[in-house]
C-alpha cells in the first residue's frame, strides 16, 4: 500500500469526493456556501414573547388558536423557510450532523439579542426522541443544538431530565388538530433527575403549533420545575 503525503492524499480525496455545501450540496464548498449562509441568520421579525410566532396585530393569533401554553416564553432565530428550512431538514433527515453548530449558534445569537430577562440558573433540556428514532437517526438533533447553546452561553445542559416513553407519529405528518393527542403522555421525567426548582429552557429545532413543547413543559412543571421557557431554531407557520 502506497502512503501519500498528507497534501497529496487530501487532494486525491477532493477529486474523488469533492467537498460540498452542507445545505445545498453544491460542489467545491467546505461547510456552508455564501448563498445558503446568507439565509442562516437571526431575523428582525416582531414576535410573540410567549410562543415566538410572527405578530401581525396587537395580539397573537397562535396563542389564541392553540394556547394557553404552559411554558412562560419562547424564542426562535427565524422563520422556517428558505435556506434555514433546507438546513434543518438536511440536519434531521439527511443526517448531516455538522449542521449542529451553525444552527445551534443561531439559537445562541437569538438568546443573546433577546434574552429571557430575570432567568436565573437556567437548565437547557433538549426535547427527547424515542429510542427507536435515536437508533435510526444516530443522534438527537435537539440534544446537539442544546450542546452548542450550552457551550456558547455557558448554561448548564442535561439530556437526562426528560425521556420519551412512547413512540409517536412525527408531528409534521399530522394536521394541527391531531397533534395534541399525538404527544399526550409521551414524555416523563427520568428517575433521579428532577428539575425541581430549576428554570428550564426547552430546546428543539422547530416550533409550529407548540404541542410538543407544551406537553414537555406540562411534565416538567408537574415535576417541580420553577419555570419552562422554549428556544428553537425556527418557527413554522
């Protein structure tokens, strides 16, 4: 077997397997291309401070339609659209794990720009996946995002607080009116990992009708959490 110098070996691999943009898969790009990168940004949209939906009038349509929500407040980086939508879908369904950092940084940037005021000693808790989903995907995208946010903001994180006790249909496949029932009693607090007295920040990739976040918040508050807030990469319509 011939051992090539590192530079030649890297060049050979680039010819056989050229680097590609993590989002659009354009060849010749290492990481995220400039076109996709411009779409991975925190927006300036006026949003509901509770559910993070876009505000089009004085009150929040989403809170009126799907609320009241048990969590106290929510933040998202931007709308689930364009390059950001493509990046999240590639992260989750094409298993592009390296997208955890650019997406997690967006959440951290939003929380810096629009912090949860008065939030003391926060605990980042990712929305858990069922064990069968972990086996098929290889990772929990919410856990990877929480790890990036933890590193950036210096907040404690734990993936051992919540567990998914029942396999559910992906919420994106269901109409809005079926989503609450789909996740009802799907989560539980792990034995020996009580959130009692903690200000939990629940982390997920996308908020849409907020039924998953609401069910997680209900369980956490029932286990003694002082408060539950929600932080996600994007807000769906």
